[in-house]
C-alpha cells in the first residue's frame, strides 16, 4: 500500500476479484492520473509482485494510493458514507446519466464473472453500464474503468488544482 499524494482521493476505484494483472496495472496508472484510490478485493488472479502488473503500471505504481483487502464488506466499513456505483452489463443507465460526486465508489467486477448478484442487488439504483452493440459481450476492464473515471472527472469540471 502506498499513501499516494497524501490527500483524500478524488474517487475510489474498487476492483472485485480482478484476474488480469495488465488490467490492474493500467487501471492503477489511470488512478494516479486523476488522484483516485485503487482498492483490490481478494482473491486476486495474480500475485501483487507480478511482473505483468509492474510492467503495465510502469513507474507510476510507486505514486499509486492502493490497498488490497479481503472483502467488499471491508470497503463498506472503511467508506460507510461513500455512494456506490456498480458497473455491470445488468445496469439500467449509462455513466453520463448518473451524477458523480468526489469520494464516490466506482465498483467493477472480475473480468470473467463480473459482480455478484448480491452486490448488484444491494445497489440496484446505482448499477450503470456502458452502452454497446449486442455483438460485443463486454469491454476490456481497464478501458471501461478509464471511460468511467474520466466521465466523473468531466462532471467535476476537470481535476482540482494541486
């Protein structure tokens, strides 16, 4: 875990049981770019010292505010007042139809299984999806996170000055 920039994160990007280290590395880089914290919920499909994770995150990983934890419940205990947005093919609205606020949780499921129904059901009004043609089953996790994070930043009017 790294404390990153030392201030409250702009957003909390939570990956539920991610499986592909390259995705996590790229998502970490996006989090550094906007000042978001990355939460990784175990079990992970890779070791945290994976060369693929480090390669995708390049030299940005040392600047990343991140934490690996054991459960979604732990995130909720640590961030009890944060609003939760779940990203799932079962979502009813697009991200630009939501109103993001600083400190929100952006929750993404694993690459092969998505988010469990129990989590989606508990946050049904906050389930969002990126629209796509039916020929496409899903988008790459890192691409999806990047699109959503920058939609939130756009809604905030850009990044706060540092």
